[in-house]
C-alpha cells in the first residue's frame, strides 16, 4: 500500500488487491450483508492506517480491542479504535461522496470506556481501492459542537467545525501531549445479570433489526460495554441470522413457492385502485412469467403499517432473469406510509438502488434489474427505525 497526497492536508491511502481480498474474506464471518459490508470497510481502513502510520513519524499503533473482541463491534456499530501511546484514535469510515459532515455513532462518544481522544473522518471508495482521511475532531469538540440525532443515535459534526488539515493532527498529537481532548462522560447504570440475560434473549431475536435502537441508550451502552455480554449477543444474532433461509427464485419457475409467498390476489383485490392489477408491459410485470407477493409487517399494531412486497420474474436467455420489485399498500389502504423505503442490496451489503415513498404514493418500484442463476441479492424495506430484509438466490 502506498500513500498519495493530492492535498497535503489530507491522507489518501491506496489499498492493494491483496488487502481488499483479505479484508473481504475476514468479513464473511458476519451473518448479514450489512454487517459484512461494515466489517469490510472498517478492516480496509484499519489495514490502511496501520500500514501507513508504520512508515511515518508516529509511535507504534495497536488495535484497541484485538480479535475476537473487535469482531463483535462491527456487528452493531461502525468505527475502529486505534491506540497511539495511550491516546485513542477513532477511524469513522463513510461512503458519502461529499465532505459535508462527520457522523459518529453515540456508542463511541457516550460509553465512558469507548470514548476516544480523536475522531478521524474517513471516506471509503466503494470498490476499496483507497481510503481518504480528510478531517478530524476531538471528543471535547464533538460533545460541544456536534448535533445529536436521536433517531439513529449519532453525533453529526458539520464540516465547518472539523479541522480539515491532518498536519494539525500530527502536530497536536505529537507536541500537545497535555491538551484536554476528552469531555466528561456520565457513567452508565449497572445492568444485573438477570436483566442482561433478558436483553440478550430479546435483542438476539431475528425480529429485532436494529438492536442498538431497540432499548434506551443507557441500557444498550451498559450491555455493550461488557465484553462478555457483547460477545454473547454477537454470537446469538449470528446463529439466528445464519439460520434464515434464502428464497430460491429458480424454483418459482417450477411452481414451488416458499411459505408466505402467495398469489397477488391474496393480498390485493382486482377491483382496488392498486396498480398491481393495471400492469403495463413497460412495468416489467405485465409480461412476467411468475408473480408472487408477500405481506410485510412493519411491527406496528395498526393495519396501515403493513405493506405488500411484489416480485415478478421475466426469464431471458443464457440463464438470465429480469426481476421487478414493487411495494404496495394492503387492500383497504390507498397510499403507502410516507418515507417508507424499498432498496436493493448486493450480497456484499452494498445498496444498488433505493426508492422512498412520498405523500400519496400508492406504490413504489425499483428499476428493472437482471441476474444470473446462482446470484444472490437482498430486498430491504425500511420505515423509521424498523427494517425487514428478504434474501434471494436466483
């Protein structure tokens, strides 16, 4: 790996194909596409930083938590902690194409033993060819200047408050040893063994998509700070997720359908206003050979928070299949919930497409996409903090 300096104030670190491959293989221990992708991006950042810093005038660096402890972090939260002679430095990778802000998960700020001295903003190229470290801030600045987002529990630091000169970081770290970099953090409450066991059972369930958002932060932080409980929760979720069955779309052409995938008429009636029964050829569904639907329960008690996921298959030549995916309200509802999202993810966890419902949208759909027999993909439906994923293999 080599370092290039397009701007002397930032660090552009190239990643070799070997490191990319090694990082990807190591990330496969994770059960879900999103956690695998999180692990992959964090690992290439880690390799890049450790390799680069070993050639610079910094002291020897080490990983804050070594494997297997570090494995559990990336199942729940983005970020990698490095130790530099007693100072903790956080790498926060992001695939955002602009430099508008730095988003730091609350865990790395408000769990007392996790709080870092410095936080580095890292831009990751999706193919992993390079990582760019473009700005930094301190824990003290983050607590005083960042805006806290209670929805996804992150501290969002506007770029104008970040120090966008890594030369300043080098000088500050090496020559300002006594500088105060950490703000005071309130201690978290104690969690009893009985309470922890109940939380592990609850948060380890596959019905909980975002465990970090499912309980109050003080409870979550106390659970996560305990290495034994953190590792137990990781193993429990890995076990549950690995048991999830992929929907085999090739079997649909043979008339063999997975449980819960029904005919469209099961959920949507032909005389409704739904466009499911007004398919035009341009929609991709009107010419589909196979069409199935599944009721998606978004975890709310009222009927309006249930939607119908439609999947249509159009066979092409050479084992290629065109696929159309739509999201509709259930019978009796005219519109989808506002801001509900429908997304297509690769097996790596990378989001390829995403659409979001506006006010009075009676359906949303992804652009027609193609795949070959044996390829895998994931469809994701998200509303606020609740998320459902459906895994498919063609």
